[in-house]
């Protein structure tokens, strides 16, 4: 879960470091939706597309489930015959307000990219 020892300044520093890495890699700073799409494509493992609008929404859903699996809210249930992962909700994700929701999502994104480097 979120690290209670991490200060807001440390968290923001980690986030801006990731954004700078993404800017260097892709030539522009991505927003949260672009990061979710990137993670979804990576989790699907079938390359960069092309994808339909509906498939892009599905990829963002895959990313969200994968991210929240880091905290035990979801678990991978199966991969279908087309290679698309399907997740099962284990516990409802608690969100109090939009700011907290965004921070929790950012924290999970940071953890995801940190785990990819290991």
C-alpha cells in the first residue's frame, strides 16, 4: 500500500523523475490516460497496435487492474485465447475524492515502473 514514510515532496520527486524519463523516451510528457494505455499495451504484450477505440479502453482497464493488483485489489484470473488478460476484483478500491484517487493511481504507476526495472 502507500508508503506512510514517504513525504509528499519525495512522492512528487519520484513522479517528476518518471515523467522526465517518459518525456525522454517518447518525446513528450504523457498524461495519466497515456500512461494507462502504455501499461495496458505492455501487459498485453502484442506490440503497439493498431487498436480500436474500444480496445484502447480495454487496455486502460487492463492497466488499472494490473496496477491495483499490486495492492491486492485485483488478481489475474486468466488470459483468453486472444492473449488478453482478465482480472478479478478481490476488494473494492477505496476512493474518498478525486485528488486521493489520482495520487493512489500515480503511486501504483510508480510502483509498476519500479518493478519493471528489477
